[in-house]
C-alpha cells in the first residue's frame, strides 16, 4: 500500500520478499535532501534502507534481475552510506527503541544530503536478506531539491524542473490564441463519431499508464508502453490525414493552393513530435529528458495550431481558404430535391473559392450569377378593399 503527494511519500510494505523497491527521485548535487521516518516491529530487524543511483553497475544491474538479495546489496558501497541499517546501535541511522504493550518498535528519523558530480536518479529499497518472514515496515519520505519556500524547486524532482513554468506559459499563450479565434471568427464545435472514439482512446491509454507504470524502470511517460502507444496513435492519425488530403486533391485539384501547404504543415506537425521523442529517448540525458521533451512537445503543438490558424484565416479575398460551395447553393438545393443544375448536395461543381470573379466595385455591371436565387414561385393576389369594409 502506498500513497503519494508530490515528492512526499508515505506507505506500508508487507511482503514475503527479502528485497523490495520503494521510491525514486532525481536529486541535485549538494541541494538534494532525503528525510525519512520509518517504523517497524523489532521482530523483523534488522531491516536496511538501500540507496541506489542510476549507474549501469547499480540500479539497472539489480532491478528485475535474477540476483539474490545478497547480490543486490553487494553492488552498494557501505562507506558511501548507501546501506543504512535501521537499528538503534547504528551510528547515523536515527533509530530508537520504543516499547508499548510488550511490543518493541524501532522508530527511525534522519536526513541525508546527496553529493555527486551531477544530478542523479536515486532509487530507494528495503531489504533484510536473513529474514524468514519477509518485510514489514511503515515509512514516510520527504525528498526535496531546494530550501523551504523555494516554490520552483523544493518539491520537484530535478528532471521536472521548469515543467511548471513552461506549462503556465503555454497555457497563457493558448488562452490568447483562443481569444483571437473567438474575436475573429464564429466557431462551431461538433464531435462526430470518429472524434468520440479518439476521445475515448486517449483516456484509456492514460489509465493503462497509471495501472502498469513501473517507476523502477520507467522515468517518464514516453519510456512506457502507454507512451509508445500514444506515438503509434499519432502516426495512425498522420496516415489518415495524408489519405484525406490526397483524396481531396484527387477530386478537387483546383484546391492545391491550399492543400499543398496544409499537407506540408500537417505532416511536420504530426511527425515531428514522435520523431523528437524517439530521438530524445536515446540522445538526451535522463535527468533533463522529461523537461526538455515537455517544452519541445508543447512548442510543436503550439506552432502547428498557429500556422493552421494563419492558413485558414477567412480574410478578404483569401484564395487559400478551401470553400467551393456557396451558402446560396445549399439554400436553393434544399428546396429542389437536393439538385440544381449539375450539382447535388453530395457532389458540387469544381471551382475554387471566389475564382477571380468580379470585385464588389464591378457588381453593378457584372453581378455574380450565384449571388441570388429564387426559392419558389410566389402567386400574388390583388385585393381591393371596399369602403364598407374599411368602415
């Protein structure tokens, strides 16, 4: 059982195993501090608190391996305080004995600082290699990377630094972007069947990530199967986008002035995110990977939305906007069984939006033929009222 709030972790471990992983945190050198409160029945003593770092010879070499408990402890350096025996006679453990109702309990409280050449991931585990009845321990961990009151660093793992200000900045930009859209156009939001399926898929992937996310081997979302699933969904969406634009260009080639740049921008938007994430998983150091990926991922999304907004701004005589149907055409066709000339509601004639027709100043002499329509024939009846009726 484990409860987590930011980088304050509290829980109870009850297991038949002799070695168990508890938590992880990316500490800054000199600034990183780890404070623990541990309590357990003395009959389970001696239990050890183990501190592994992210070197290939330490944590990756022992986690989910076939090594015995003793072999997992052997990679640690006791002189560097990587093994903390949780017993009262161990200097620096902070443990004391307390007897209540003939039950002896060990309570340990201590704080440690981390000194290393760079930011490191540290992984915490509990062990008792000589135990015959497993482990039983209650713990509280407080892990910080800054002095009290440091809002931007104190409770953040080093790999998550600056994610909060980045998200706040993008939130403000998106609010301004939405206001620009609202002020410049009238938007109608429709959720169709396919969109509903997408909305259902993403929460499902996120729930799978929460249920099966292993913090002992996955440092952030896109190192997990759920993360690769999101990348796969984005690639599928890209192929659907390519198919749709190519299909449209095949049937309406006169619209290439819009769909060629739209296809290029859309392809860059769909592909650049997954490509960067896959490159980051191998080229960017683990202790800065999540914050860099977060910043670049949101930048790509924002750039794509701004470019799409610019591309589709329906300003005056905008030849890029892909309208090819007049609203007057739709109005008359609804009254003529869905047909007018060679056009139907499902198949309209081929012409680009406002294809070089007469300008407004030329309308008195060259009125566009599609501008006016007559809905139906109206029969007029002349009625001449008599004086008596008016009286």
